[in-house]
């Protein structure tokens, strides 16, 4: 993809990555990811963020194709130091040795720690403005969205917000870079998967960032991943606001772990009860085959969560234990939770699920069901009852 104009004097110079299979060595990228970077051409030439190191040659080619004759790069703005955005800084400095690197105090410390860079680093403060000619860049500190040094840069004459990782998501940009050129529904799902797994833990800091940006007239959002929101930036802002408040939709996530199909029978009975109770949005995940990131995304979206697990070596099934840890780590609250389990020669799974449910800031839905070896007809009826009760709970939320 070639450099693309966003508004007069501002260009997208990012790259697509179709080769990395796991983002942060954790999160699947079935349709790739983009590393968005930007270039402003004014009296001064300014770059906003870089790209992951292996993609530097393509990034540099874009810069050179836009650079006016006789001009040099004056500034690099670093909104976020995670290496998928800062990985080209050291070689970029070698290409443009007089370039000043602009960031906050925490950015400066990370530049030295990651890349040994100390000279030519300009430390700016919250609210400070950099005049580059006709355009004015205003800096807003947004710590812990989702690293301590994260900040956003607002170009005041075009009302363009360079938002760092905020408002971004997985998925490469296939030909188009704007929200009015791409499948927005797909990107919304991938923005939520990104948010819930990576940023969601810091939702309170996202809300603080919203408070700081109140009164800022944002017309274009340029994130570091995913599409640029120029047609309807208010839409992605509203979604981020709702997600960071943990506001949920009517629906139920049903996650189960089953080695030989017996716990699966219980799950199917719960699903039957949910349908009989009128729940339309049901997301079923086999904990052994669904990647954690997709499960967390759905839990973040929907109001109800039902978890069922077999017992393994007198404990909770290991993949389910990992999910419990992930939910606790992300501080997920205000859901309706139901649990069920199975065992043969020793219990354990249900006890751990009950402990998790009781200490979570969520409302527990009854009954709790535990089957020995294979569920009886009575167990199946109780599972249907759990589904019916969960349906009532998500349709008349009290939490």
C-alpha cells in the first residue's frame, strides 16, 4: 500500500503485517495487523510513531517518497514505546541523524532502556504545543492506556487526533485505510478483542483519558492499528466509552471444558434453557479449542456468563483455570454468572468455579449443578433450569 493522504499535509505511511501469527506472542492474528504511522508536511517535517522493526524498509520508502526536495525530517513524535511502534526508531535516527525525538519524561527513559538513545530527545509536558508551521501539535498525557508513557497528539487546525493504541484493533488494512472504505463490523469485533484483552484491565484510565479530552473537537482519529476513523469518529469513541465502563449487551457466553463429552451434554442443556428463555445472542466456546482472546472478547460484550468444567487431577480443568485467571486479571465485573461441573472419582472443578463466582463482583445465578461421571436426567433438567434463570437475569439486569 502506498502513502495515503488523510487531510492536506497529513499522510498515512504505515504497513501491514501478514506474517506474525501471535500479537505480543499471545493473541492470534488470523487476518494480520497494521502498524499505522503518519507523516506531517509543513514548515517542519514531522513523523508520528514508527513501525515494527522488520518493516522499516517499506516505512522508509514511504517517507522518502513524500519528503520534499531539500527537506529533512525534523521531528519524530513517540506516542507509545511498545516495540511494534517504536521498533524502527534507532535505524530511523541513523537515516535522519538530526531528527529530534519528542516524547514525555517516561518516554525518554524507555528510549534509553530499549535503544540506548539519549541525545536529541525532547521531553514535553501535558498540554504543551509544538508549532510546525501552519499546523499546531498539542500533547495530551494518557498514562496507562495501556503503558505508563502513553500519550496522544492532537493537530489543532485539522482536528486530527493521533491516538496511539487507543481506538485500534487487529486486522490488516486491505486496500482501504478509512472507516468508510472497510468492513466496519469486522473491525469493531477486532477492536473489542484488542481492547478487552490488552487495554480492558486499565478501563479506569481510559475513562480518565476521556475526561482529559472533553472539549477537544475530534474530527479524525488516527490510531496505530486498524482503520482511520474519518467518517464517524464519534462511533468508535462511543464504543470505547461504553466498553471502558463495562456496559454490556443482552446475551450469554457459555464456556465449557469436556474431555469425553459428558460436561458437553450439560452445556447443551443449559443452551436449551437459554433459548427457551428467549436469549438470541448465545456464544458457545469449547475452552480446549477456542482461543482465550475470543472468549474474553465475548465475555466483555455480553451480560451473562455460564462456565462448566470437568475435573482434572482433583482440580479445575487447566484451560478453564487459565480463563478464570484471565477474567480476574482484567477486573471484569457486573456480569451474571452461572456454574456447573462434573467429576468421577474426586471433585474439584465445581468448587473452584464456585469460589471464583463468589468472590467476583458479579451476581450468581442458580442452580449450581455437579454431575458424577455422566449427567442424569435430573442433572439435565437442572441445567435447563440454569439456562432459564440466566435468561431472566440478562433480560432484567440488576447488576
